[in-house]
């Protein structure tokens, strides 16, 4: 998957994850893309640890994995923000 695919999947995953965690009003398009791309890496690692496959290309499974990773990332960021 090329860089454009990562940006599109990242944007969608970050946006969906920000809506699920209640951060949608606080985040812009750039933050959604960054969270989605980093979430793709986190989701891929988590799925590999569970015995599944991570990001497999430009498809629905990859979007789901990236959303799961982005939600995990946003939960961690929100927990750290609440502590300080």
C-alpha cells in the first residue's frame, strides 16, 4: 500500500476513532491522519500478537485494524491528559 493509501486509511481511521472516543471536536484533519496512521501500526502489532493479520492493503479489514489501533492510542492519550 502506497503513501496515499496510508493517508486515506489513516484519515478515515483517525476520524472514526476520534468520534468513538469523543475527541472529534478537538482534532483537525492533520491530527486525524496522524492518529490513524500511528493507529494502523499499533493495531497491526496488536493483531499480530493476537495471531491475526495486521494491515493487509487498502481494504475494510485494514481500516478496522487501524481504527482499533487509533482507539487504543486515543485512550492512552486521554488517560495521560487526565492525569496532568
